[in-house]
C-alpha cells in the first residue's frame, strides 16, 4: 500500500516548515512509530538542528559534480531502511546530475510507492503555476519548480503560517539567516508587501486544496446529486444562445450549482461558417463561465436532453424561445410540452429573446 | 350546389385560419448571413455616448453589433480558469448594452473574451471571427476606454476599419 503524504507549505524561508516537520517526526516517534530523517536542510539554524537530535538520519549520498561535492538524499538507502515515516525536506529541490531522479519530489514518489509515509516541506513560490505571478511580485524568477499535481496528490497540505512582521522579526533576530545576509534579505525578498502577497497566495492555495478535497471526499457523486443544483442550458450555434448561457450561469450561481450547456447536433449536420463561429464563441464563453460544454449527436432533441439530464443529475433546464410556428406545434407537438412531459421533476425555464420584446418591435 | 359552396366556404375559413394561426410573431431585423459586424470592445465600463454612437453606426449600416467585454486573466491563474467575479460584472453590462441596441432594432451578438492583457483578448477575438468595423472607446476623465498605448496598438494591428470614439468629457 502506498504511504501517506503530508506537505507542509509556507510562504517563504524561515516560517518554520522544517521545524514543524521535525516536531511532527518527534511526536510520531514518541507515539512508537519508526521515524527517520531522509533529508534535512538545517540551514545552520541551531534550534532546528537541536530538534533533529534523537531522530535517526539516513546517511546522505555524496555526489561529485565537476569540482563540487554535493550532498543528496540516498533514496535507495531510505527505501532499504523501510521506516514507517520518512522526513524529507525541500521537495522542489533539483538533484545533482547523475542521480536517478531529476527532482526530489520524484524521489519522494518512490518512497511513497514503497509504502513509507512521508512528511515534506516546500515554499509556495516553487509551485509551477504561480511561477509568473511570483516573478512579477518579487522580481525574483524561481528556477526550482514543481508541478501543481504534487499538491493535488498529497493526502494533506498544511499551511505553516506566520505574519510578515513576525517573519521579519525572526530575520532580524538571526533565526533565519546570518546577520549580513538577513539585512540584504529584509531589503529585498522579505519586504512586507512581497511577503503579504506570497502569504495570500499560500493561503489561497491551501484554501482551494481544502475546497477540492471537501467536494471530492465528503460528497460522493450520489450525495452531490442529491444536495446540489445542476443547470443544463440548451443551446444552438446561434447568437441568441449566448444570452441563454449567460442567464443560465447567473441562475446556477444563485443556486450555488454547476452549469452544463448542451448542443444536440443532428446526425450529418454540416456547420455553416456562421454556425462554426457561433459554436466557437459558445465554447469560449463556457470556459470563462466555468461551464461544461457538451456536444451530443441525436435525431431526437428531447430524448437526447433527457438522457444527458439524468446522467448528469440536472435539476434545472434553460431553453430559448422555440422558433417553431403554432402550425408546427399542432402537427408535430411543441418542444416545451415535450420537455415538460419527458423530464418530470425538473424545473424548466424559457429564456426570452430580447429582440421579441414589445419595445424592440415598435 | 349549396352544399358544395358551404364545404368550400368552410374549407376556405379553415385554411385561412390555419395560415393566420401558424404565422410567427413579428420579428425585428433577424440576423442576415452577410450582415456587417461591428465590434465594440470594452472593459470595466462603456461610456453611454460611445454606445449610442456605435448603435447609430450599426443602425445606419444595417449591421450586427458585437459588444465584447474583455476580461483579464491574472497571471496567478491558468489561462482557461473560470473568472466568476469578473463575469458577474460583465454580464449585467452586456445585458444593458443588448437592451439598448435591441430597443432600436439593432441585432446584437454579444461576446465575453479573455486574455492576459486587453490587447491579447482583442487579438483572440478577431482571430476567431470576422469584423467589418471596430469601434474603440478612447479614455475620458481617467475612467474606461483604451489607453493611448492600447489605441496605438489597435490602430496598427486591427484587421478591420477602426474608429476611435472619444466621448465628450463633460458627458462621461
């Protein structure tokens, strides 16, 4: 069985991630678990080094890179040692050339695959998707990045947080860097505005992570169907469908539900240039609105909508004013009546065409 | 003979009735396939005098008005992220623009387009569809409209005839 993965996320160096990792390791050891340090970056911080005393450390691997001798985590040794829990600092670290994996988060993946639990640490600025934003905020381009899905795949992401002012105090007290380096850092990366922005990013990242987990874990698909509204907008590649989709989105937002949009395409239907443009515009609108755009092929519009509505747990249907004449209504039946008959238990709303409003006709 | 006349009369009434009954409600200016398309891009707000002018041009040219709300995707988000907060601002504005145009019978085909910058969003828009004319609002009283730099870019890169409209300062 794969090990459990816990990531301690911080806004910047010095917030106490490594310290917290060691505290958690010690606590686990006191509870009787077999804990080792797979890799630790003590950063010459005496308090951190003191906390590591008493925890077994797997010897590092010495890698030669030109003139340089680099210390790396000995991945095979950690797996051979087979502890219950391994503490591995700095998951975004890039390994020395010649190591089996390029990045440390890949090493951690192998440790987890071996059934060992891992606690690791990282700063928010290493997150790949935030790389541009961080560079803009801090004027520092972070080279060591890790993909966002590392956070997504972790069992827990925990924010290690201090206020920007408290972090600057730690820096001034020499608890993060040596005094000469601390002074430079305070003037640059560790300015209050930059730290506040980084903190906001870290908080948001964890909040989004918690939100996703709650949705995925607490609400299984069945219960989600039961408690939430789901709106389905029936659209066609025509300009009027833009409004149908916008109205449907507003209702979905008010109801706190999801929005799907569906176009039922007749088999063999070939799009005209106007339809192609309208369809592409609808798809782009769906992306902006966070809606799911579905294109289904079917001879029978109502039956296709019925199938999709039940598959997706739709509770509310938005449809535009049908273009059918009353004669067609009598001879072939009205689309709206058919929807009402075929979709019992679903709310149906007709979105009017603004162009048909009396004041637009005068 | 009387019976035949009666049958014919009844048939005439029925056919006439069905024909009248089956008539669609009157529609004002449906979309014409070859209609000219006038793009009015904006962000945040659209000055009413610019909107009025754009509607008058569309009316005169029998064209479709395409108001396009441009959204900026912050760098912190992926380009295809949903932008719910910005969309909440954009939708009522687009509705108001649509309403103003439809009131005078100008067909509307509204858009929301996004990009990393306004010019990026614009470029995406005209890469995806054809426009015959672009009506760009100039800035006024420090609010709304394209900046001088953006207008210069627009005039250099726009693939269609471009009209820059500067509202009366006191009207804004």
